[in-house]
C-alpha cells in the first residue's frame, strides 16, 4: 500500500457542518439523500489502525466534501469533534 498525506476535497465551509449535522445523509445544497461515500486510505499503522479521507458526493447535484478520519482517535472524524 502506498502511504500518502491526508487531503481535503470539495466544500469545506458551513455546508460541510450542515451535512455533518444531517448524519452525513442529506445534501446541504439540494436537500436530496442521494449521497455516494468513498474511503481513501492514506496509510496504515503497524497495529492495523488506518487513517485517510472519506469523500462524499451528492449524485443529484454533484456537491462534494470530505472528512479526515483516523481509526486511533476516539472520534473517528476528528475534525468534527466540536461540532
């Protein structure tokens, strides 16, 4: 497996928080629930914990965002910890 840095893609503004508060289910732009979710593993530690990026795309209006994740953190999507 190739090790790479975590990255952000798509909308990283207030709509991302709105999407988070919908349970990652409802597009904040068009209101539809036609969300595609893809995981991009950036690396894996010796104990098997992975870290990377989860990409979310609304298939209806093409709105996109991403969340950084880390298996070792108590809060999987650690950047949303205080939302």
